C-alpha cells in the first residue's frame, strides 16, 4: 500500500489522489507536499492561484480549482494537514475516473466544509457515501475553521476508511 503525505494551507483547496496505477510496495511514505515544496507533483486545474507561501502551499482567488496528482495511486493511505477558514468549501477527491471533470459523479470526496447545509456530510464525511453523526460528535463546540487540521484517508480496493483528527491551535 502506498503511503502519501500532503501538507497544505487550505483556502479554496482540493487535493486529488486518482486511482488506477499499481501501488508501490513497502511501507515507506511518498511526500506529495512538504511545506513549500511539492507543487511540481501536481497538475493545476481551474483558475485558483496556487503558490508556496509561509511554509505551506496556498490556493486562493478564482472561482475554483484542483491540484491533481501527476501519478495515479490504486491503494493508498493519505495524511493531509490543512488549514481552512470556517467558511471554506473544499475537499480531497480520490478514486477519480476523469481528472478533467472532478466531482461527486466520478470520485469520492472527503469533505472539508464545516458549514455544509447537510451536516451529515460536513467536514470528515465522504460525500454521498459515509456520513458523520449529527450532531457532529468529533467537534467540541463550534466548527474548527481557522485552525490546522489533519485528515487521514485509507483506500484499499473497495474498502474505504477515513479518520479525521481535528487539532486546535498549532499543528
């Protein structure tokens, strides 16, 4: 199983790990983004202003966009550290069938959206597939926007697991 690490600052971000290729063997991690390094591992889709800034990869401005991995991954574990404002509407898409047209019709989305109208698919849920309990028991108090968060996604064959860890304060 391939192990991937992504470290990004999220404003209007969607990271993508598309599945198709045979994963590498062993238990070593492949770092996709490490602070300000790693944009060269992705194709940029859309009009978001992606750049390295302040020790992270930042995406802002524009109507929307994605960072799409240049390599495909079949079975993987993804650990993503991200910063999102409470109003951020984003996510991590994976098992994407068409990287030129990314959405819930052709991918799973691990949601990053605290204020989603349907709270069962708020931050931490896999939209349309795996909901979170409502009221959301993984959050103490108000949404955790404006803080660093960690999301882990484990995708092996058809078995999908996600673990969301909400950190308060610094990462």
